[in-house]
């Protein structure tokens, strides 16, 4: 069973930066598509950024140019560097892994709160 543990959330002023980390058990990061999602109360969880096993990245339009997803396979950790934060970035951020088996297996972390004050 894969476990994902997020850390790095907190309270920051608008314009500030945070780096989220997602530590994974085992070596799933090297084979899975890893992603960060976020959710605010009353809204659907939305994709923020993803990175494939080949290193291809994808970003939501709302974070392009401000957020960067990366991974360190040696540490089994995925990161989300968030710069120029805005109040609308406030949400619970979740780490996600999609294991490339049939059918695909989806794993989620417990989430970490990010609050951006104006």
C-alpha cells in the first residue's frame, strides 16, 4: 500500500512563497504520474500541477508561471514550489499518485492547508 505524506503548508502573505513536499513510500514516484490537487470548501478538487514518470509537467492556467512541480527520485519526494501566492490560492493541497497498472490505482495524501492572507 502506497502512502503519501504532505508537508509544508501554512499561512503566508500575498506575494509570498511556500514549498510543499510529498513523501511517498516505496519507489512509486519513479513510475507513477504524480500530481498536486487543491480543494476549497464547497468546490470540487482541482488539478494544480502534474509530472509524469518521464518528467513531463502540466499546470492549471491559474498557476502557470508561479508554481513549479518537481521530484527527487532518490528521496521519493515530489515538490510544489509556489511563488507569488494570491489569496485565491488558499485551499487544502493534496498529493496524488496514479500507479500505471490496469486498472490504474489512485493514491491520495491527507492534505496540507495553505492560507494566503491579503
